[in-house]
C-alpha cells in the first residue's frame, strides 16, 4: 500500500500556543517511557515492547491533556526507534532542544474542510491542496521558526490514483548527480540552479555577527524552502517525462565528511532521490539506483576504461576515447553509463584500455 503525506500550515498563533503546551506533554510521555526502558534494561537486561509501554502509560492521557491514541502513538514510535537504532536509551525530549511533535491516529482527529479537530479543539490550516484519499495517521509538527503544521499520512485516492493511468512515454534516462551541475541526464540535458548557500552567505554572516537568532533561522528556512521547491519541480518533471529513471548511488553522508561538505549539503541529492522514488511509485514509473563505479572514466560507446583518472582527472570536463575516438562530456558520459549499467546489470563488464 502506497502512502502519501500531505502537510498544511496551522493558521493562527493562538492554536500554536495550545499545540506547544500539548507537545510538552508528549515530551513527558516520551521521557517517561525512555526512563522506564533504561531501568528495565539495567535490572533484567530486557527492553519494553510497544504493547508493554502502552500498558505502562495507560490512563495518563486525560491528566496530560492528550488523546489516548497519541500516548499510544508515542509509545509505538519509541519502541520502533529503539529497535531500529538498536539502542536502549534514546535522546531525551526537552522544551528548548526539541521541536514540537504530537502524533495521532485517524480515529483521534476529525477533518472538516480547512480545519482539523483534535482533543476537543479545532485547528484551522491553509488548505494549499485538496485532501484526496483516506487519512491513516498523522501528526502535528513544529519547524525551527516556531510554525506549526498538520501532517496527514494518507492512502492516495482521486487524482492521485488517476495519475497512475498516465500515458507511457517509453523513454528511459540515466541521471548523474554532481556539484557543478546538480543533475546531468543521459540525453544531454543539464539541470542546475544557483548555489543557495553562497547566495545567502553574506546575509547569514552579518546576522551571525550581531547574533540575530530569528534572522538566522529565517534565512536558513528560506534556503531550505528554495532547495525543496527546486527538487519538487525537477523530480515531478522527470517522473512525468520518463518511464524509467536510473540514478547513481552517490552517498551524500560520506561526502559530507570531506572538504566538499558545504557544496554537498547545498546540492540536496538525498531529498531529490527520495522525491524521485516516491513520485515514480505514485505515477507508475520505474526508479532505480545503480553502482556508479567507473561511470566517469568508461567510454559509453565502446565500454573501454580510457577516461581521465586520479585527482588531476577531476578537472577534465571533456575527453577523447583512445580506443574508438569518441568525444565525451564528462557528466553526460557518466549519465549514459549509469543507464547502461542498469540495463546490463553489471559494472564489471568493461575492458581496460590497452594504452593505459
């Protein structure tokens, strides 16, 4: 079952105050089950399951001003995270360090147009897009600027299901992710945008020197929103235009540990790949990631590894294959090879150039 999350911003500040108060209660429940889990492990070398935590926290919802299913959702999320990260102790939630979060289940809320009723109180939100489908669960969440949002995790319906019947184009494309050009396609198209961090770095530096925390937060939010907007538009375009999208498995997390960390963070590869993946599922396209090893130095015409190598080769944007004489643009050639690798299923079926 494919699930889609719709996010809407809560309107007035009064609602935000009520949600902030409830988020403190959620923090209390989280810290309680965290402490209980730590104590159980220290005594018996066992941890609590979600079922055990639900029994342990039963009856506290009314006193804390929460819906009973919110308490259950917190316990389930804690048990899931503890198992996923294989940790007995998870991070504590506090007022200052943790952003607000209030999970709920479908039966705990009632949606009516542009308002959602939770805990006997109605919260209005900007209905930026129609709610199509069945709400399964969701949450209220807070961003770094203090804005509150309601998130509905839904089973798609209506227009979302109709999109799956779109006309097939029969086209496939390889995508090479980079820093100079965010994405280069195997058909020669380059998808790039301005470097957002560099664009706002002077304003950020001024705000940081005079310690204007709100201004700093607002600038970071602006950068994030611009990057997210570009990723959404680009991923939607690709999924609608191509039936099969193949992307190299470049790792953002590893490159963030190098001196390229700032540029890698600005590129936003991980978010772009995630958007491509779930949009491909929603629109009945195919998304695939392949090992991009040797994609840059392999000739896409004769499969000979004759391209420039080493650190000195990184600056070579165009090269000629010594085997077949083909002229290659570095990024376009890599994108073509990424597409070829997905079709052949192997990156090892390559020939070394006799001249190397």
